[in-house]
C-alpha cells in the first residue's frame, strides 16, 4: 500500500471532516517537513518557555486497515499551532493535524493488517519573536486489526527419533502473514487431557508423544492479536517400541505360602506394554497388567503362590512389549512368613530347694521347619511385673536367677520363629524355698477396753512373702502366765477378748512360714482399762472381845484387780464412830481388827471397794462386843 494513498483523504480543519478527522495533501507534507527541520533547532532555544504538552496518547480503536488515536493536550505559555504525526520514524510518512481542543483524535486509514505501527505525535507552537517551534514528542505503538486466516492443511508425521515425534503441516492458504504462531495440542485417544505447545514454524517435534500410542492432534493458527483461526485435526499412531522396566517394585503382603508384588508401569514407552513376566524361584508365570487403585496407588499387582513357608525368594519382573520384546528385569527379594511353630512337648520346673532360682527344662520338635528363632521363657509371682528372657535356638534348659524366696512362680515357655512368631504357651508352676522372715513391724495396741484390746501390726519388711501365718501370745504379767496363744493369717485388727481389767499384759507376735520357720518375736505391753469393782464379798465379824472386833471379807467378784483401797467405817450405839482406809488390796481375803471399843455395845460396820474411776456399793453388818 502506498503512503500517498494514506493522505489523499486528509485535509486539516475541513468543515466536512469535522474536528476529529483530518486530511492533508502531498504539498502540505513537503511544507510541513521543511518547517519541521527548521524548528528542530529553534526548539532548543525556546525549550525553557514551558510550552504545552501531550498526555494520554493511546490507540482507542482499529478497523479494517485503520487505527484510531486519541490524546489530551495541556496548554502552556505559547499557543498551539498544529500537530505533526510521523509513522514508523519515517519523515516521508507524516501528516499535519490541526485540533485546537483539549482532547483530540485522528483515524489513520489504509494500513496493512496484522502489522504494528509506531506513531510520533509532535506539537508545534507559535512565539511572536521567532515564529513556530516544536514541543515535546508523544510516542505510541499501535496495531492494525487482523484479517481472518484459514485453516492449516496436510497435517502429517514427518519423522520419529529419540528427541520425539515431528509433525508437519502447510500454512493457511489465506492471510498466512497474520499468523504469529501455531498452537499444537496432542492427547491420547480416549483421554480428556491435552498437552499443548506453541511453535512459530509449520513443524513441531513433540517429545511427550510415546511409542505405540494413538493420539488426536490439532494445529491452530494464532494471530498477533491473539485471535485463533480454524484448526486442522487428525489422528496419528506412533511407532512401536520396547517398554522400559517396571518401576517402584515393592513387596506387599506376605503369608506363609504367598508373596504379593506391587509395581507401576514403565516410565519409558508404557503404551507399548503388553504383559509382565514374573519369576520367583522355580515359579514362572505371565501376568496380564492388572490395575490396583487403592493402597498407595500402584498400577499393577500379583500374588505369587503357592510357595514354601520360611523360604527366601528372588523375584524378577519384566515388562513384555506388544511385539514380545522384554525389558530389563527388576529384581526384588522376599521371604515367606513362618507358620506358627509347635509348642514344646513338655516343660519341667524345679527349684531344688533354692531360695532364689528355678531350673527350667523343655523338649523340642525336630520336625518343626520354621522354628529357629529360639525360645522365650517368662516368669511371674503375681506380685511383680512379668519378666522374660530370650534363649537361643538349640537350647533345652534355662536357670531363672534372682528370684524371691517363699514365692510361687508361674513359668511359661514359647517357641519363636526368626521373625518372632510365637507358639502356644506351655506353663508350669513351682515355689522357691522358705527363708526365715524378719520381725513384724509397727506392733501397737490401738484400742483398750476393760476385757480386751485391739492389736495392729504390719508384715515384716524382710521377706514378707514368706509369711504363712502369725503366732500371737498374750501373757498376764501380773500373774506371769500365758493367757491365750493364737494364730492369724494376717495382721490382727479384731479385739482380743477374755482379758481382765486393770491388768498388765505382754503381747508377742512373730511370723511363721509354710515350713514352720519362725521369725523373731516383736513385743508390746499394755494394761487393760480401769473399771468400778463389784461389792466386797462375805463381809462379817471373825472374832469378838470386850474391847475389839476383828472383821473379814473377800475381794469383789468382778474387777477385783481394779481395787485401789477399801473404805471401812463403824459406828457404836453410843454414837461413837470412826473409819479406816485399807490400801493393801492384793490378797483374796482381807481382815482388820478394830480395837478400843466399849464392852457390851452394838456396832454397825460398813465396807466398800474403791478404784481409780469409781466405788462399789457399801456392804454392812452389825455385831456387839462382849460384856465384862
């Protein structure tokens, strides 16, 4: 297109063109260029005059071979004369624009489609002393609209090598120059996901296409403005290839007769995969690819069996291509699980009169193939945590050390495999020998009554497990005799009854083992509680004279030990009276002679028994002295 054509329809300030549409003639172009060259020098002189300037110079529209530009003008010191619009830095492609307004626009016609244009907008101002001069230049790069392009054609596979599959096509028959690049998209047939890449030429080498694959391919032309033209589409099939080895091969669940293998498809040429060959020891089988989309998302799995228990296996997995060509094998190793081992046919235990050890012996099963991990011996006395020991294979006896004496132990034996699988448990029991326990501790009397006390004590701190029962002795220290022996299975907290009030007792306790071994005595003393005695018994006259009477009585029937004194008093018929305190209370029968009495006179005698907390009733009798 000739630039001359561009300006033949533009005349500045034409009343028919309107204020935002401009035209200019070729003579106008030449005159403007002369003025432009002259004013380049002048502008430097008046650069400090603060001329007006252009703002917001942009493209606002584009049409069929045209671009519309707009801008704002900010006034300065000198008045605006006109604008010169230069295209692509070419002085031969300029035009004068006259717009006295603050916002102006101009449409440039007859441009090539799909082409970028640089526009320089130069304002000119008038100064009385020098005439016209150039102001600051505003620059903008615009873009002419695209012309529609047609579809590419003749999409073919041009070649395949290690770098990928090369596709080739012909450019659109119409407006090919508007094509900026091609969008090439491929997807496996039946898939919804496409892989796309952009190329500028009419060929592309696609590295994502795999051998043995069928792909849907589309090629779409895209213009500089981003508009897409119609696509060309076709289905292609890539060449055959050898699949790579399986990936991520792992051993899954193992039993005593099977091994589960899991693996993912090859990374190289997975579409060429037809089947897998799995070899485990003597077993060879072909497995069609299965699909396991559950645990850890493995692509394939296989269960190999039946196999022998307790056996190590090497498994080789090979991917087989559609042509029958195998990949490099991938090797994994696995061992089948053990079956449950057989329990020992017998277990014998013997403490051999030892207080701290037990000898254990057991039988073995020679036909047990998976046994070989040894034995686990455990023992427990019911008081402490169970303890266990590992005994190596090939052993049939073990001595359990550091045991407590006098203790019954449950002893179990298990056969274990190398992986720790255990047999059924065989259990026997025995008891370690007795040892003399220590003395009981914290022996005390916690409650005291007139005829009983409550004893409390703790088991021995030394070998308490050896105690079968407790020997308890109650001794009346006032009479120095054993009151009652007794046996108790545990610390006594019940009352010991049948005791006498106000009596000193010695309480002795010792521990006794099952084999009658006796621990040392522990002692505590306690006097029973005080009480009020009953009445003195058989209070009467024993001997009478003219001036004296001898009286006698027997101690109270109950609580006689509590008597601290007797209160004896008498009164004659004549009114004479007296009293006496008798503090000798330890005898069963007491007598007292009262002298200085009057002959032939009647006397009344009174007697009571007194303790620290009370006094009995008073008993009396009357007797007369002899006459002279």
